C-alpha cells in the first residue's frame, strides 16, 4: 500500500510505502495478535489439539519412567507392509498374477507390465519400483 505525500519544498508528489505496523491488525491474518484478554485461545479447535498434545507428551514422559513402551516399526518396514497390503488387494482382482510392481506414487503394475512401471517411475524423478510377490 502506498500513500501520496506532497513535498513542501519541491512541490512534487511522491509515493512512500506505508509500514505494516501502520495498518490495523486483521484478526483473520494473525489470530495471535488479537487473542482475547480473557486468556482464551483464539481458535478453540487448535486449543484442544494443543492440550491433547501436551497431555500426550506428559503421558509419554510418565510412561518412560513407569514402563517401557513398545517400539514402533521403522518407516521402511511400515512402507513395505503397506505395499504388501496393497499388493494383496490387487492379488484378489488378478488371481493369475503373483508379482506386482508398485511405483513410489503407489501405482500398481502387473508383472507383464514391469517396463511400463519403470517408465512411469522415471517420470516421477524420485523413488523406485518395488516388486511385491504374493503367493
């Protein structure tokens, strides 16, 4: 936003930028700047999720001292199990096909179309084709 000002000495008009601090705060753009003075959070849904996160963090801290929590699967293992589940669903639809080639964007190709899977994967720029065999 620019404001026109007139120089008294030169009689010329120039545009000078108006600083954002000079404009009134828009509560839709920056909810933190317009938080009510009662201490309420400007976004009740966010307040609930923040409270839930804090409770979960406190419970996790308490759980570390009380008992060991089960370890989670590594990300690669989770991904493999998700791809295996996807391949099992396709196996039901294509009972004559045992191997499925799954690209990084989760497109599934039959064994006879491995070349198409490779071609598609090259267009994605990252990731690899994962062959999954279901007996």
